């Protein structure tokens, strides 16, 4: 039995992923017995025949990277499992699909990453809303997966929030710009707000930071932002 990571734990997997061969017809392809994750196209065409298995929790649907999650909007309550396929590790569309399913559509069931799922991606996949990670069978042994899980705690702070806790803006004690002559200008003060994460620090901003501290005192965290949000 292949191994998956489900909610941070390694466990055996009873699900099969149905992938279509080149000449398969979505209307006539046979969905095997047991717990099966079928392609979106098969679900859309064979929904009436598959409804009973879905209600019994025996059927899930997987989305390709170019799929629109809106196509499953009316089925989210019925589906206990939705998977998103990563055809290669450089294809990041699945992260957006997962985030949309969790946030825009409010999907609360099992969300699984399948395909070319690498250990370096585990942290980011979980933050985007995936609850289950399914690397290719045989890619990693148990010790490697355990090491990957342990590494998830390496990052104690993030500039971006998870899907379940959209970040509030960093507390802004002051906003200021520095002239070429080193003078602080355009300084403003706003009330402190709960910080979502640690602000990024850059050596070239040290003069601005020192000036801001001198100007505004210690009222909480200082957050400097640029057009990239860091």
C-alpha cells in the first residue's frame, strides 16, 4: 500500500487515481471498484452513475492544472475528496486552485496534491490548503518523509498567511521616506494593529529604520513595505 501524508501524519492510502489513456472515452471508461479519484471530465459525464458512490464516500474528483475550480462549485458538499494534479513540479497552477477551493468556494473536505509532488513543496502546499500530500509511489522512503515532515517547523514566521488565516496588515507605526541627503520626510503615524508576521529587514533600510525609531519611539512593530509587499 502506498503512503501519503494526511494532516501531518504518514498513513496508508486506499485511494486509486484514475488516469485516462489516450483513446479512453470519458463516457464509457470503466471506473474500477473501491475508492477512486476520477478526472473532472469523467465526473461531469458520468455523474448520475457515480452519485451513489460519491454519497458513500467512495469517489473523489481530480482537477488538472488548467481546470477551473468553479466547475465543481455545485458539487463541493457531495465530494469528500478533491485532488489537484501537478504534472511537473514547476507547474504552480495547483497552488492557486487549492487556495480558490478553500477561500472563494469554502471547500472543507480533503484536498489532495497528486502527481509530481516533491518534499520541497510540502510546506507551501499545506499553506495553500492541501490536507493530503501524495508523492509518486516509491519516490521517498518512510525516513525521508519523516524528515520532510520534521522540516515543516523550520519556518517560524511567514510574510504571507495561510489560506485559513488571511493576514492582517502589519502594524504601521510610521510611514516615511528618506531623501538623498538623509532627511526623514513624509512621515505619518497610524494606530498599531495586530501584526501578521515579522517585517523584512534590509541593510539599505537601516538608516530609515533608525530615523523612524527616533521619530516615533517604541509603539510596537515597524513595518516597511515596497511595491513587492516586503
